[in-house]
């Protein structure tokens, strides 16, 4: 019979203390026995040093009725002589011996058994078929127990050979050794379970106490930021800032009262001071820390009540000093302090942006040369307090402001700026990569008012001679009035330290948007940055320092062009110069393919972390030519193999407008493009993307001059605005383009783009920008032209790049630049 878990010994030590407890009913198979009750004999009164044996007592209806079943095997865990040995008891009880005391010999029996009777099931079942007989068991000697314990530590599960060897050495039966190990394993298992149960009970008690604390705290919730009573619902960032400032002032007042009490020798009440006249504005330190942003000294931190936060946010409004070495490891305090500093920085940056956007002279001075505004740094220092510290050594400052009318409403523009993906799509040639790393606030009432985000971005100028600007900044959005919004960016380098010094710091920059009639908005854009000029090539330094590379004029011009393109594509009217054979779905597929082509071209020009290019350094390549390579594998939009990218930038003494018109003219393409087969190209289709004829997507066909040449299609996108122009093209497969023009999926059209990027050289303000009277401005003296090619040099991705391939691409880009110079008569 199996009595697993039948008895549980609660004795805490060795000796005779404790009693056995019956944990379940006893099954039996003898129908002649009628058991009315089962009890046990308390052994607390037994002599010290003896093993306590529970007695199974059966009370029958008749004194002559008895059990006819074999002896019951009861498991009992006892502690013998401090060894904690598990003994097994198996006895045959008769009705005449019920309640009797066991003999002296049986007190020294070594009982075999286990709480888990699986090990004893074989022999016990065999014994069940034999007539009842008494068995005598002997207690193990201390030496035997020591030997058994030593082997158990090494091997808790000995095999038959080890048990046989041990039984011979200890003069024990093999079954005795087997049962001893079974009981020892059961004892260890029971001890572990009891230990785990004790730990669970302690945790349960702790959770109960925490639950009571949380229930008590929920009756009077406290704000985690200001320490005051919590208010259900959303509050503005300004109100939250005021609450934090109020808590700081209260803490400072308590410190002043404590200090005054020490000097006066009597306690000073804070209420008495607060009811008196206003205190003078003094610079009392009093041990109050300063984080550099408005003197915020203490930030109430959220302190969890226990190991689990329960997601409730109940906290203690304890003031926390600025982080020190002792407190930097406290994550909730450090997180609360960092977020409060972000809020403080965002509000200060917003105030500065509004000042820069609204004030004119003497803060902004007009330039007679080109009509561009220049920031008066002396007036700026007098009017604005630096929000991110002093300028690093070796850095220079660029500042610009531009205003324009954009065909987009304020809400749509704000939503575009606060969504990193939409922001990158709106400015594809300016943003190499961007992501929102943290959302501190989503705004109030389902709007973007009060939204605060932490953003990482890589900004670019399309030239291999200008490094990508990698910045981490806060982006804060605020609604100032009905239909008036502002979005400001500011770097966080002074708050979150980095291992390497960034090459650029973004001072408060952004835009102020005001709704205008007919779906337009008036956008005032401000760009203010500090950067390391030494990493920029001397050709582009005038352009960058004038604020025309990363400046406000470029952001406004790109925004106007992109919004105009969206308005045309959403309009039901088709521009007159569009090809009528292309359906609406075909136009969308063709524009999507052109967008992918332009993005791939920009990725091949600038080295960004978003694109896996490997830069090559080869001695026979020109210094200003950058060669990069990568492997194209499993990309349906590119041919598989080794792709080589070559890019360079040169100065040409021609205006950007003239250079752009020359490069986009299909009739003059044979003067510089080897894909034209030496003849003019025919425009097969065109999709307008703006009012300017230069903003379009075209499909060109190269004429075959002889039977050996096959005609091919070239997809081309051109765009131009006040800040610069772009011309990107790529040869495409004729059957694939037929599918695209009929509205098919353009994802699987493989292409490798090449093209040109044109910007003014920075000596003037641009060739196409109108002045206040509407007349064109004076053209600049020159242009900066970037030429870039992406070529498949080997169709096997596992192939090795050869020097001949690099030299071929280098010769191609050099030959193209020389042909352009010759065609424009500027070889010198």
C-alpha cells in the first residue's frame, strides 16, 4: 500500500519532541474490517534520546475484528542524533495490541520506508501475497550512517554495483542500503519543499503588507513631480513646470527657516515668513543644487513601495538632490531628474525660438548683398540666455531665418514634424536617418500641444566633402493661439553626456506656423547651430557658414516644393504637360519608383549609419573622389552583385540655373552621358511634380544609331527650388516599366541610380530667389556640382573587387566632369 505524503513530522530538532500528523484517509481492501476512527499516539512524553514512533490505532465495532491485510508501511521523517535520518516503520497490528506500547527491541529497530514509496513497491507487493509475519529491523550504527552519508554526498543515486559494495563493507543487506538512499532522497526533497514554502509564506506576507500600503496611499494620491495632491486628468507642461517650481520653492523656504532657526535660537515657522512681505531676490545657496537650467534644485522622485511597482505610480514626495556618485544608481530618481531637466530645457528653448521668430532689428540685420537676414550676435547674447552652455572650442556658429507661404495647414504640418517617419519623407534629401528614441509627453487632449520627444537624426548635404551631422535633440510642440503652433528642437548634449564630442550642436531651432486662408500656412523657420568647421572641405565652407547648406532657406524651400507636389498629386485635374497614356495608378507606381531611386542616390553620396557602405582608399584615385562598395544580396529593388559608388564635388563658374537646365535637357544629353548612344533622347512620358517645369519625373528613350545597339529606357527625376537642384536617373528594364506604367508593383524593378546635385557656391544668396519687389536676385558667381555613380561591377556577391573595376569607375566620373566643363566652356 502506498502512503505517499501520509505523515508529516513537525518536530524541529532531534530527540523525542514532536508528533506525527495524519494528512489523508487510509485506504484498505479488507471488507471484513470496519474502521470507525484513526488516531495517533502523542510521543511527547517519551524518554529523551529515543525515536518517537507514531502509533496507528484502530477502533472496531467488535473486539474480535482485526486487519487481515499485511503490515501498514507508514512514512515518518524524524531526526536521530542530529543526523536527520528518515526511518521507515512497517508493523502488523492486531486488535489485542491496539493502543499498546512497543517493545524495547522495536525501539532500536531501523525502520525502512519513504514518503515516496515507489522504491519499495516491488518487495512490498511480493510480501502482500505471503502470510503476515513480524520483521526485526536494527538501527544503523553511527559508523554506518557516516559511510552512507559520505557516499550520498558524492552520488545520491548509486547503482546496483555501488550498493552491493557498500552493503558488504557495512555488513548490511542490499535492500537496507537501497531503502536508506530512497529515504535520504525523500528527506532532502521534503526539506527543500519546506524551505520553499517558508519563502513563499514570507513573500505572501510582504505582498499583503504592500497591498495594504498601496490601498492606504490610493486614498490620498500625491503628484510624483510637485509633491502636491494629484489631479485626475491631463495638465499642460507649463502647469507641470509651475508645480515643480512650487515644490522647489517650498523646499528652499524650509531650508531658510531651518537656517534662520539656528541663528535666532528659536524655531521659525515657514507660514510666518510666507505671510510677511516678499523676500528680496538674493542668491542664497544654502546647499541647494543647481543644474544649470533656471536653478532647479530638487525634483520630487517616484519611489516604488516595494520590489514591484504595480503600475500605479503611488509615490512619496521626497525631495531629491541633483545626482551624485551615491545616488546615480537609483534609477527612478535619476529618471525623474532627467525628465524634469528635459522639460525645463524645452520650455527655455521654446521661449528663445519665439523671440528669434518674432523680433526683427536689431536682432536680425538685413544684408544688402542678397537680401538675407544675418543674426546680430551681440543683441542675441543680450536678449537670450544660453540654454545649453557655452560654445565648444573650435566650433563656429551659423544662424538663418526664412519665411514662406506653404500649401498645408498648421495641424497637418505639426503632425508631420512630430512623426519621425513623415518628417523624413517630407525632407528626403536633407534627412539621411531619423528615429524617435523616447516620448516624454504625447500632448494634451489628443492633440500635439505639449508633446515632448527625444529624437536622433542625421542631416546631410549631398556632397562627399560635407560630413553628415549626427544630432540628438529634444523636439517640443506648443500651441500658442488658435491656429498658431511652434515646434522647437534643441540638443541635449549638456544633459546626456556622450563618449565622443558631437561635430554639431543644435541650438533652439524650429518653426512657427500660422494658419492662413485657402489652406495655406505662414511658416517662419529658424536654424541656429554650432559646428566643427575643420571637418568640412574648403569648397563648402562659405555655403555652410552662410546658412544655405543646413539653413532655414533650404528647409522652407524643400517644404514648399514637397507640399506643392502633394497638392498636385491629390488634385483631380491632370497638368497639361502630363502624358495622357499613364493611368492614375500608373502615375503613383512611377512616382514611388522615382522616390526609391532618389533615396538610393542620396544614400550613395553621403556616408550615413543607415546605409552599409565600405569606403575604399586607393592611391590612384583622386583626392576629392570617394569610392565606396557594398554587396547587394536578396534585395528585389537592386541587381545582385558587387555595387561600386563613386562621388565627387567640383566648382564650376556657371550659375546653378544654367547648369541644371543643361543637365536635364534630353537634346543635350549626348554631350556628357555615355548611355545616350551619342544621340539625342526622346521623352516618352512625364509626370509633373510642381509648377516649375524642372520638377517632374520623366521616362526617356535612347535612340539606337545602328542595328547592333538596342534601345533602352531611362527613368529620371529632376527637382529645383531656391536652395538648389537635383537630377537623378537610372536605366530600367522595358518590360518592367510597362508593368509599372499600368499600375503594377514597382518594388521588384531593379535599378542603380546616378545623378547630380547642384547648390550655389555660397558667395551669393542664390540664382532664383526673389527679392521683396518680386524681381530675381543677382545670380551667384559659381555653382558646386556633385556627380555620383552607382555601378554593378560584378554580378556575383561573393566575388572580390578588382583594382581595374575601381579605375574604370574613377575614369568614368572624371570623364563625365570633363565633358560637362567642355560643354559649358569652363575647362579652366
